[in-house]
């Protein structure tokens, strides 16, 4: 399992965060997603044998936002503070 943090440009309300959360959660291999409107980022825990950084960034683009991989988030679990976490 790997954890990635993506910086997101273009979110301006909770509906954006909800949409992005749903699209990232739909990527095969993604286990947890936490999108933070306040921090303009997303923390995603995923199975690297199924999902990839490229697939995560494609989901961000599909939602109409600009995404970039942030610094490595290894060992930094999502705290759930954004209220958007979904666990399978």
C-alpha cells in the first residue's frame, strides 16, 4: 500500500471536493481518499500494483482540476479531518 498526496488547483467549494473524492475513490486499487478544500489537496492510499500516480492525476484532470504530486507522503496517514474520507 502506498500513500500519495496531490496538490489540487481549481477547487472553490465543497461540491468540487466531493466530486474529486468520488472520482479518486472510483480508481481501481484506491483504498482511501481524503480531499481537503482548505488545504487544496488530496491524500490517497492505494495499491501500487493496481493504481498509479498517473491514474490518480488523470482522475483529477477528469474532474476539471489541475493536480500535481506533492512531496512524498509515505507514513503519513489521512487523519480524516476533512470529513471526506471513505474507507472500503
